[in-house]
């Protein structure tokens, strides 16, 4: 494990220097030297979602011919989207695929090696468990889990298997983020004192699917199978298709947006979860029957559990009624800032010579450094997919070949899930959420938080 970690750091440094040719620096020719490189990897799709159709599938098509991957099957509970997905994939991939009405049918297929999971948020962990128990490698969208029960079960299942699992936290396949991680881990940034995260949009229809809602009839899907381990409630096509607006099927903003950004905090610092989280907000603008907030502010305390004198604050803010969807991530130290909007490390806001002299201290201003913007890994096609997601998909595909640990392993998903669930616990209870390390449970108001 330590050897592969050193290799990873070395290759990440090469990437930051601008010599990135593939997630592990592999050229197409090098695949001839890998055992099984000439065997086609057969992939199944679990859920024909917008995320799969518009992002994950185009990313897959960037690399599948070069790396000899193919899509052979699709599982979706709703017959309309199952048929739509099969036709769409056939038109893009060049041949027909097997349509499955559920995952039992999918995993009964003999010729299947891996799956891409992009189902509703609450289902990701359960579907990942199902996949690895059927000995399939997995690309699993985030958030990894929305309850600790699901998170623990999924972590155990993946660790007990020999399968490759990539969490869809695509920042981990970006050269700028890798360079930022190295800069902080090497001690060059100094102690982090504050992190500001934000994600704002102004889209009345964000996460709404009215046209699809009108099409969905209960007899055309499997509502009980859809619910998995959530408490039973009567069929509701809005919950089925607009799940991001409805707890306990999604936490909304924390699971969808914050999970991406809080993941970098864990990655950069080596801390696995917050010490505490408080949150405030509400449904201020879009009063359309949703259960999840349209405005959220969450405040995190991070630091070592055995030394409360050390640490830093993270603030996540998000609103759905004013914004241009330019996610912000800014790290602060006493010497300046690391800004992942501009990809710049700078002395901005750092302790100046004048201020230091007044206190008889040495100034500690950071240098001005421009981080390399993300660039595309070698691709045999250009589908218009975003660079980070395309690189991340390629990394998963390469790791299926090499059996190396992917950029976003299961532990990354487990850790962002803790932060996500702590935030949701603070949102739902109004109290301060903490984490019981011994029990691996999120606590709020003195109780284990579940729903």
C-alpha cells in the first residue's frame, strides 16, 4: 500500500508539472504489457439518469475504444427510461445491449465485469454493496451514503472484496487539486485557519423534472424496490424523479454539492471528519412542496480529536435563488490564501511586514504561485465531457486494468458521507452534530441521527 501511495504522489507531481498523459501516466502502448489488457471489459449501467446520459457516458466514450471497454447492459426500474436508455446507448456505442428491469436480472448475466452506478442519492451505497458482492468493479456517483448505517455497510463490503471502486469525486483527478494537496501536505501553506466553500445557483427548475413526472405511472416501475431500506410511503412520482428535493431520499445541497467540496478538505488535511457541525437555513424562495432547503449555511469545526487547541473552521454556503454556479473553494492561512477559483496561491490577506513588525514578529507571506489548470487526459474521442469527470472516468478504467487504488477510493466516500450526514443531522434537528468515533455514528441532541 505504501509503495502504491508513493507512486501516486510521484505521478501526481508529474501531473502538476504539466506532463500529464493519463491518470497514471500510461500511454496506449503500455496497455499491451498489462495482463488482460486485450480482454474487453464489459460494463453494465445501473440507472439511466441524466447524470449518466449527459456526463458519465460521454466520459466513458472518450476512452472506451482505446482501453477496450464496452457497455453491454442497462438496469432501470422504469420501463420508459429503460427503453430510452437502451436505444440511446445503442446509437452511441454501435450495437444493442441487454435491458434489465432490475439488478437481479443484471447480475444474472454471465458476461459482466463492472458497473456504473448513478441512481438516486440514497441508493448509491446499497447498489455499491450489491455490485461488489457480485464481484463487479464499480464507478459510484456521490454522495456515497446518506445514513451511517448504509455508509458502514458499504465500507465493509468494499473492503472485504477485491473490487475496484471509484467514488465520483472528480476533483481528485484534477491536476490543480493535486498540486494544491501537495502544497498543503508538504507544509508550504502553513496551518489552515479557515476554509470558505460556496455553491450558488438561480434556477427555479433545478432538480425538478415536471415532464417526466407527468409520464411516470406506478404500474410502469417497481416502487417498493425503489424505496430499498427507506420507510415505506405511498407512491409519489415527484419523489421518484425529483428525489434531490426530498429527505430521506437525498439531503439536497449537502449531498449534491457540499460532498464535492468537503472532500477536498479531507484530502488536503488528512482529517477524516469534522469535530462538529451546526447549520441554519430554510426554504425561502421555492415553495413547491420540497422538503430540502433552498438556502443553507453550515459551519464546521475541524482539527485533531486529541488536541482541541488546534484546528480551523470551514463554512459552506449555498443558495438556489441567486447565483451563477461558479463554486468557490478558498483556503486561508496566516500567510495568505489558496484560491481554487483562480487556481492561485498568493500572499493575499497574509501577515504583512508592517503588521508583523508592530508585534515584533516575522512576516510569513506566501509566494505567488499559479497552479496548472486541469487538462484532459489522453482521449480517443472528444465528446464534450468536462475535463475533471473525463479524467476521473479514465482513472477508474485504468485501475480496473492495473488493479491499483483509484484516485477516489471507498474511504474518500465514507469520509465525505460522515460530513454530509453530520450536516444533515444539524439541518434536521437544529442542534450541533458530532461524531462518535467508537460507534461510528453521527450524534445530534444526544441521540444517534438516522432520519
